[in-house]
C-alpha cells in the first residue's frame, strides 16, 4: 500500500525476539522494502512527465422514477385507549482519540464535524504545485519529505473514528485547505497523500482546473467519471455533467497495491458528540405508541456532501450502531412474542404513520436518497427512504431475509415468509416466497398491494 505499508512494517515489535539473527534479517527486509517503495515513487514521478491522454467524462443517471405526490391509504385504527412511551437507554460512548501530537510549530489544527484534530506536517510536506510541468519534480520531493509519523497519525485518526475511504479522502481535502491557498495545489496535495495511504486516486485536468478521480467499490450516481483501462475514476466534488473533457496521465501498472475506495458507511462512524431526538407516533390495535429515536447532528451534516450511490448500494448501506441499538432496545421486547405477521404489521405501521410522505422533488427539488439519520432530521420521506428505513428496523429486531421490490414508479420491500403464513401479495425468488411490505401504503399490512400497482410486474433487488 505504497508508503503506508512501509510505515506499518516499521511498527513490527522486535523486542519480543531475542534472536540477533532475526533482528538483522528484519532490518534488512525493512531496508529492502523501503528501497522498493522509493524506487516505485521515483518511477511514478518520471511517469507523470509523459504526455497526458484525453478522456471524455460520462455520468451514471440516478435511479429515479416518477412518484405520485400523494399515496393511497387504508382506514386507520383510531381508538387510542392506551398510551405507551418508549425511550432509548443511553447515547453511544465516545471513542478514545489518538494521542495529541507534541507541541511543534508545524502542527496544523482543524475541526472536522465536531472532532478537534491536529497533525505535525513539516514545511517540506507543504510545498505547493500548480503547473503540470512541475508535477514530476514535486512528487519526487514530496515522496522524500513525507514522514512515517504523519502517515501513521492519519491512519490512526481514520481507524479510531471509523472513517471509510471516501470519508478519508474528504478529510484530506479539508486538511489541504488549511495548508494550501491555490485550489489546484489542494487537489495535488490531497491526491498525493491519498495515494501514500493506499487509495486508488489519480489527478486529472480540465480547462486548467485539477480534479481528483477515485476508483470505488460502489457506484456513485450523478457524478462524472472517466475510464482508464478497466477502471472508472469518479471525480471528487463534481456533480452531474459539470465536467466533460479531461486529461490525465497514462495508467501506471506498478502501483498494484492501491485499493478502490470502499464507500460503505461504517456503523460506528464517529463525528462529534452532538445529538437530537425525533419522536414518532403510531397506533396499533387501540394502543398509541410514542417512540424516541436519536440522531447525530454531525453525521447528518456529513451526509449532505456524501455522493449518492446507486439504488442497490444505497439500500445495502448499514445503519449506525447507535440507531440500531435504540430501535432494538425499545422494540425487541415488545415484538419478541409476536408471530412473524404480527411483528411485520407492527413495524410497518411504525414507519407508515411515523414519517409523513413527500417526494424528493417536492422536498429537495432533486432525487435524494436519505440515510437513516437523515430520515429523522428531515420532515418528509418518500418510498426509497422509507423502504431503506424499514429494512434497518427489521434487521435491528430479527435476522430477516429481505429483498427490494421495484415497480416502475414505486419501491417497497418483501420479507422471506418461512412459515408461508400470509396469503396476500407475494413474490417468488429461488423457490422461496417473499411477502410484500410496503412502508409507503398507509395502514397497509403485510401482503397488501396498492391497487394502482396490481397490473405492474416488479423487479427484485437482492439485498444483504
């Protein structure tokens, strides 16, 4: 993983080995590896001076479809003889942060979504570059100047706060703004540091502006990208068709350890300790339930800059542990003795009644898949958001097998009916029966389908 691998190898503790021969062997291995890495860096620096190649950017259109402004509803249970109030037990504990760097004139401080950070970045690692002709020499000098201590500190920050790879790319770009003035210099610095940390990034240029491209395991939508060899590089910070024609250096085969970015949100992502609650109300069988669900304000703010992913990737995004635990603490004891049908009906009504419906076009003026905590922050949600939220609720209560059910203008879920106890609308997949659960069809139970969808053939979306 380029420079970071060398740093991690240097962390191997040799005090446990009394064998002097082993110590000498390990030291030689470290020296050989460092020479290999240095040679890679030198060859890549020369590679950058080659003629760059032209690329036309493309964009994957969001998986959007026309949705009705208003949805049908079945009669509600209006008798409210009993009131039940539920609350979560506690907030998540704050993770222990890495040790603060020792006082130094080179310390760069920055707040990142409620986290106070500081890194010792020597002046030699703050050299700006703004001309393509200077990139080769700049990369070579930066490769010599970057310190193992800085890379270890950045890696520790990422691991301690459970940042995924895209989070780390975003963090590096924010950090670059503390040490670089010119936008192109910021892009170059972010690109260099990301590569040293093992991220598959590349620099691109379009109309004099430098962009960072990232290769990803997931598929961002409405984000321009170019193809280099068999890889797609999505343009960091760009949206729609804002970038069309780019140049970049040819593929460099020797950087074999660079990894595509994993953009899946980590369930333990920690971004500061500021919380709010949303109370939701719903009525089931003459009982009105009041439930309190917490959300982290900083994670909601961070989600605003996060790229939208294609529908399947979005639906497979894990819930934050804090929200999953809050749902489990409050609901699992209530539904433990229920049958599958009773449990599904209870949880369906919770989402149907607990969140007012409005399309993304009405609320945002664009397609916008909401993550779980965004559902709690924004006043409204549509069928994709509610299906994603219901999936998280179901998973927090029991190990259900769930699929997405996409109609031409609607999205719902279906759950594996192991006991074949429901006679309503079902889907067959691999010989198994899945019962429809529609969190947008107000007051509908398991297996109940909107009349307008009866003639439509749905598509199954495999979920994890």
